[in-house]
């Protein structure tokens, strides 16, 4: 039971040792411990502040990246739209030129065919006239070989000339 109920002397010395220990700790150890705790608290607070600033900066960078990405997409769309318009314009111009060229070639071909046709018709007429003259000459020679048939032909021609 001695342990449960301490002696007064023991109690006195325990209080004296505790007070002395408290005084020594307060004088020499308490200030450095509280100082180091304050420094540690300041370090932790600065680390938390830096983390907050970094988070805010990252959020700002992310929003800036989103804006840049949106601008890049808009610029890409504008370039694609411009390229499509240019392509359509060039294709349209090429089609118009091709159509005009086709019309010009068709017209030239038509004119060439017409001139060939005219030349062929003229050639055929010349040949027909030549053949007709040859046939007429041969027929006349045969028919007009005697004097009586010559006189009869002249009378017929004069009669026809009066009718016309």
C-alpha cells in the first residue's frame, strides 16, 4: 500500500524535482522547442500557400490552354473552309474553261466540216458538170453528124427559147 499512498517526504521531493525540471525545461528547452515548432508551422504554411498558388496557376494555365485550343480549332476550321472555297472556285473555273474550250472545239469542228462539205459539193458539181459536158458532147456529136439533124436541133432550141 505504500505505493498507493506516497510519503510526504517523497511527495515533497517529487514536487521539488518536478519544479526544477520544469524551470530548466522552461529556461533552456522550451524556447528552442517552441521556436522550432513555430518555424515548422511557418514552413508548413508557406508550403500550403505555395501549393495553393501552384493550384491557382495550374487552373489558369489550363484555362489558357483551353482558350488556345479553341483558337487553334477555329483557325483550323477557317483554313479548311478557305481551302474548300478555293478548291470549289478553282474547280468551277476549270469547268467553265473546259466548257468554253469544248464549245470552241465543237464550233471549229462544225466550221471545218461545213467547209469540207462545201468543198466536196463544189468538187462533185465540177465533176458532174464535166461529165455532163462530156456526155452532151458525145451525144451531140453522134446526133449532129448529119446536116438535117443539126437544123432540127436549132429549130427546137429556138422554139424553147421563145417559151422561156
